[in-house]
């Protein structure tokens, strides 16, 4: 007891000494021990900036680091609540007490704990006070010094500070990535990890990416189902590393769906954008998002929010919503900033806007801000205005001048490619000496995407250039030869399949198909041992787009799928099956291959998007596979109602494509699997389509028709453009009796160029076609280049299925390939006549 009293007296004496010797230190001690929390409470209760600055002015001699942190926090909250963000920033920045707050934070940073230090750094960035921030410049080195001891939460916030400064490729971000890699096994906080994943995604290896994906899957079940931001960051990470990993995407999508009523405009628009980039389709999310966004139309009365709404809702809106969106954006147009106008014109392109008043108004805003746009933004503007058929000589002249000015100064291949592409889209395009020299200067540093962009632009120039002499065209052709050389060289040097795929996946157009496709396939052959369950769907997708039949690659794909089917997500099966369907190819052990693909799908039929199931059913039908579970799922009233509602959310071209594939699947099942007793319900749809599409004969078809008239003995012995039951359209039809003599049709023959006629007596009845005994109906089809594979004269899947169907309908099918009809052997009329006689009658010269 005496000892306790002695210590108490000693403490009291020391406190008195402190007060006498250093009154300032005494006040700080007294404040920190007694008044810290009350002052923080006062700060939190402040209703505007002046109250906060008043507290700083009155207590600046005694503010602790925690109170400095709180002051920054409250100021940032005030700033976010203001409609005029920049004006409020200036108000805060110019206040004399803000400098006091900065100085206090700078002086106290060594005393701050790790969490406070990084939080103050983060908050001073959020205040967005100025480009050169002395406080941030002082805090960054201190944080770097402590980096190794940061816990995962503090590390994640510090990575955000670097990201705010766009320091994604800095050594400091690399150091953070290394720390995350070393501590990954012991990390259990998915919220913090998801922030780090997004911010370090540009620096990490493929192996580290896979480890992060695996860790995320492991931790995902531990998070609360309301953690929308965590799920969004996971999707953002997958977008950053360009990996459509379906298991994680599905789980994140479930989180979004269960929290849809709480998602705001920003969240919905970000998720839609991420899904689009990853080509991940969730009908349920889009349907619910459309409903939520539509409800927001009357609530969005400020340009900032309404432009976001316009961009998110516009492409999937119905006619009434589109009308409302366009009329509102027109009223707000005078208030739009340069970036808002850019976002609006891009969406108008997606919506195929034909509102000339709106188009003109947005174009005038773009014109006003044209000098402020970056090259890639100028390309976006050019594409949109050309697509919308906007006419303004003054605007296009200024665009051309700006693009040429940028082109003269630019030094990077990607930027020069963007500028050249934009110039080639403008009216009356012409590639001058400056353009050619700029392209040639960067050719050695170009990847395949850049080379393809240049080639597409040059071909466009050659096609449209009608005014310049052969000298210019000759230089353009020499430039194309150089592009071929560098493209082939790049393909030949490639030694990694994943890197090759990154360059190949976006390539399209005539130049690639004509100049590089053979070498690209050769490179894939060289690297095909690297095809595995992760990239097999991507390689299959590439082959589907090329129409190039490579049995080696398709056999490898089938082998990988058979061996690793458990690791392949069912959503990837469509992409895998597609090249086999398009190219009409059965790999070795085809029944096993297609069988395990179908089996893998069955457990997911109820959760897959309706349009995906339609495309799957159609692709399998081409290959003569008709899985009953899949067909019973598709040809079901509830499914078809769901599909109808989804069609309303699609663009017109995709909408029509889905409807055509459903019709073709319905036709295939009725003809090839009548035992399933699935009804034919597309009569009205087909009639509407063929009423719209009268069509006309090409030159080769007209030649064939005239010669058939001669061979068969008159116009009444041959029909052109005939519709069969189930609405197959055939080029020509004739009937031979049992002696192989042509039978005349009578007076109801069709005239060239008129609407096709379905002349059988019933729309779906195959039997009872009223032919004399022993007679046969013959269908003659001219096969153009689209009907066969690009590299070999092999019939593609769709044409092969049509041939099967016509044979089921009772036709003898004669197919005339374009390469035979146009060959040297058939270069004379007599040779072609003999060819037709041989095909029809089985004889040569008459």
C-alpha cells in the first residue's frame, strides 16, 4: 500500500514538472489522454467544411494523428456529397486551414501507425486537391519504408493509392505483388485480396494468376452473400487477365442476382461492361438489370447519372425506352462534357440511332471538343459518325487535320495503327507519303493486331482511292508486301501458344485470311502439344472463324476433351463443338467424343442461357446428334417463353440469328427424328422471312439455268428458286420419268427473280408428292465458296445437312461446286452442257 502511494505521488510530481517545464507538451498530453475522442465526435457531427476547418483552427496545436485522419475523412465525405465536384475541390484546397491540416499530417507521419499512415495517404488522394500533392509525396516514401510489415488490409489500401496515381507498372507495385505471392498461403481475407488482385494484375505471371484464381475459389464460400464489391473486383480481375473462368463468374453472378435490388447505377453499368469484355452471358442478370435501369429513368435528372444510364440501358432497351432515353439526352445535350458526349455517341452507334436531330446535336458537341480527344477517342468518334451516316464536311475536315497532326508526332505502333485506321474511315480516304512513312517506321515493333489494322486500312485506301495515279497505288502494294513479311516472320518466331492466341483471337478480315492464315495454322500445328483444358475452347473458336479444315488440330482438340472433360466447364462445350459442326468433321472415336460432351452438358441444361442451348442443339443436329434431354428442354413451352423474353434484349441481328437457328433445329428434328414427335411450328416465321427475301440469281446460277433449259428441253421442264416442305430453298428442280425423260411442269413455272414458290400440296407432308410411278425429283444446287472449307474442297456442315434433308424429302441431290463450274475443264459452253447431262442423266454428249 505504501509502495502504491509512493508511485502515485511520484507520477503526480512528474506531471507537475512536465506542466511547469513544457506547458505545450503538457497540453498535448492532456488533450490526447482526455479529449481525443470528444474532438473526433465533434468532427463527425460537422455538417460542412467550415465547421471542420474551425475545429482545426482552434485545436491545431493539439491535433493527434488520429484526429488529422478523421478530419481528412470527413472532408472527403463532404466532397462526395457535392454535385459540383471540381468547384468543391477548389473550395477545400484554397482554404488556409487545409494547408494547416497538410502540415500537421506531414509533421506527424513518423508517429502514425501503419493503418493511419496509409489511410491519410488514401484520403488526401480522394480529396483530389492537386496534381502535385506535397503531402502524398512525403507519405509515399514513408509507406514504402514500412511496406514489408504491412498486414494484408493495409497493403491492399496502399495498392489503391498507387492505382490512383496509375502506377500499375511501378517497382513499388511489383514489390507489392511479390509480398502477395509470398503471403498467399496464409491470406484469408478475400476482400483485401480482391483489391490487390485487381491492382497487381498487370504484373503477374500466368502461374501466379492461376494461384490467385484457385485461392479465390477456396475463400469464396467464406464471404457474405452481400459482398457485391468483392464479387465485382473478382470479375474485374478476370477481365484484366482476360480469363473467362466460368466457375468463378457463375458464383459472382449469383451474388449480383441476390443483391440486385441494392445495386446502384454505377455497379450495374460496371458489371455489364465487365461481362461484355469477358463475353459472359447471363440472361437473368441482363433481364433484372434492364428492369432496374428502366425504373431509374425518371429518377436520373443530372447529366452525370443520365449518361451512365443511357450507356448501360440503351443497347438493350425496348422501343419505348429508347425513345425516352433519346428525348431526354437531347434535352440535356447542352450540359454534356466532352467525355459524356463521347460515351453517348458510342452508345448511339450500338443502338443504330436514326434520330437525325440527336445525331446532329451530339456531333456538334463532339466538334466543339475535338481538340481535346486522344487518338483512340478520335477513332471511336470517326467510327460512330460514319456508321450513323452523319454528313458534315467541316467536321470531317477537322477530324482529318487532327488525325494527321497526331500521326506526325506519334511514335508507338498501337497509336499509329489507331490513327491510320481512323483516317481510312473518313470520306475520300487517301494514304499519303507521311502515312506510308509513319507505318513503315514502326513495322518492326508491331504485333499481329497492329499489322492487321494497318493492312485493313491500306486495303480500304486502295479500294476507295479513285483519284491518285499508279505511283501511289504501287507504294501501297509494296507496303502490303512488307506487312505480309513482318506478319509471317512474327508467326514463324512464335514459341508460346498462349502468347500466339492473344494475338490471333482478334484478327479478322481479308488480309489475314489471304496472307497469314496458312502460316497461323502451321504455328498452331507446331505448338499444339500446349493445347489443354484451359485453352481448348479458345483454339476451337479460332478454327470456327477461319473455315480452315485442319484435321490435326481438330483431332488434338477432341483428344484433350476426352482426357480432361472433368476440368472443362459445360459453358465451353458449344465453342468446342462448333468447328466440328461448321467443318463437317468427325474425329477418331467421334461417338465417344460427342457423347462425353453431351453427357457433360446434361447436368447444366437448367442453368444455361436459352440462346446457348439453341445453338448447341443446332450444332449437334448438323453432326447428326440429337440428344433427347437437350431437345426436350428446348422444345418446351416454358423454355420457348423464356427464349422469347430473352430475344427482346438482343440486338436485331442476333435476335434473327437465334430465331433462324431454332427454326433450322426444329426442321432437322422433324425430318431426322420423327419418333420424338416434336411438332413443326415455324410456317408463319418462314413465310415472313421468304416474303422479305426475294433474292436474285448470281451470274453462275443464271448460266446454269439457261443451260438447264437447253438440256431439259424447255423452260417448262425446270423450276428455279423452289421452296420445299419445311422451307428449304433449292436453286433448281426438275423431274425425270422412269425412262429418264424430263417431265414438264405446266404453266405455273417461276420467273427468274420472283418470289420462290412452295409447289408441293402441303406444308409438312412428305408422302403423297404425286409423282408418276418410277419418276424422280432432282434438286440441283450451286455451291459457292461459303459451302466448302477454305483450304480443301470438302463440304461444310450446313450444306451437308441440307443435302440429307432433301434426300429425306425424296430428292436426288446434285451439287455443283463453284471450283468445278469455273475450272478450265468447263471453260466452254459445250463442256458445261456435257457436265450437266452427266449429272442429270448419267451420260455425256447427247
